[in-house]
C-alpha cells in the first residue's frame, strides 16, 4: 500500500455512518491527502458510542524508549497476534481509519503512474487500524494490511484491511479475550467493498511558475 490516502468525507457523513458518533471541525484533518507523520482521523469505541479523534500516522509503541526515525504506517495483519509487543496493542487499542480513497503507484514503460483506488459507489472506506499512546510522541496509529484482492493484485501484493459496517463494529467492540480466529477470517476474506482504480492526472505546472529568474 502506498504511503498516502484521501479523506474528502464531511463530518456529517461519518456521523451518519457511525451513530452516535459526533464529529466536529476540531476532529477533522485539515488536508485532503493524508501522509505519514501528519494528523489523521481515527474512530474508536467509547462504551456504547464511538469517538473521533486525531492521531499521528506512524505507530510509536508505548513500549519504546525513543521514537524511531520512521515509525511504521502500516503493519501486516498476518502473525500480528503472535508478536510480543504489537499483539498487546492489537488486543487493547483498535481503531477505524476512514478514507475516501487510497493511492498506489504503477510503473509502466515510460513513467510511474499514480493510481487512486476507491469504492465503486463513492462510499467511505474503513481501514482497520491500531493505535497507542507514547509519552513523547503522543497518540499514533498504523493501518493494518492484508493480501491484495483480485482487483489490486496486478498492482501490489498488499492492500489495507477494509471493513464493512458490521465488521467495523466487531473490530471496535470489547472482547473478554481477543477473537484470534475471527481476526484470521477477516484477514483471509476478500474485501467486502467493490473497488475501482483510476489514474490520477497530475496538472502540469503553470509556465509562469516554471520560469527561472537570473
């Protein structure tokens, strides 16, 4: 998965999708294209309701003494439950990260091409994520990935773990013991969302901006 995604949804759209979520302008990111180390929106469970807040994209585990130079923005979901430190985060700090699209790069013969992957009917995608609180780095998060489905496997072998509404509620739910088997089923299931791929046409710079001044 490429290191950026898009969020063009309005707060009211997300509030309708996850009632009783009450997002407002303070929780929404300022930009449209989310990049590593920037604040992104995550949704967590808050008792019987949901809470939206910002977290920095790039997970810094609370078990670390210092912040790594390049914190992971994605983590493979496979085998995560067996990793000593990340499994603890997985079991206690799960979140959803909303997106209207994510980006990949393809390398045809002449030049690299940026691709935008989105829901076929324009709906918001919900990525499975985990987060943690570090005394120095603050709240940070990462997106879980799984094997690419048939739509994407010619472009990349990985993709975000995308959940539908029912799966999202399960993901955010409280469990006396982490449901390892159900998590494996999520990872092995094809994306429940129909995805479409389109080329991103980058605008050429203005000739005036390209002038070199002596």
